């Protein structure tokens, strides 16, 4: 079989012609939910990627950061008053709890910090 070099800059590993990266440099899955296989199916769909991108373009700032700054929330300690760009779109009512996957009323833009907090709470809630 014909081989070529891995497309990762400087990598000298050989891969099959129909592959782009070696095992070490293959991109990770964009999102995998630890709470639901159904959520993984939704997040892997083109419809979700488009919905998520459009929602984040319309709401580029983390909605929890905005809420905390408006309420004067000091519970975050040194993070109080910080407003961050959103890095992900989250379902307010989780998919495993029956939340609508594509309804904008069930979506919120979150920064990494707030998304991690909410995901942790959801994993504990599901137990």
C-alpha cells in the first residue's frame, strides 16, 4: 500500500494515502458528552454545528458572566467582574432531561469556566 507522511508539521510517521494524520496527531472528537449517548448524536450532527455557530455569533459573550456582573455576584472571588467570550453553546435544560436540542430558547452561550461548572452539576444530577 502507498504511504505518505503525516500532515502534522514536522511529523515523519507514515500513514496510508487515504489518511491525513498518524494516530498520535489525529484530531480529537469535537465534543463527547459523559451524560448521554443521545447528546453525542446531536453534537455530532451538521444541524447542531450550524445551530451552535449561529447562536454563538448572535451571543458572543458568556451569558453567565453577564448575569453575574449585572447582579454584582462576588461568589466567584477573583473572577468577579470578568466577562469572557463564549466558547460553547449549552442546553439550559439538558438533553438527557428532555431539553429541546435546537430551540434557541433552550440555548445559552458559555465560557469554558461556566460550561465546566454546569457540566459537573449535570453529571452529579444524573447520578
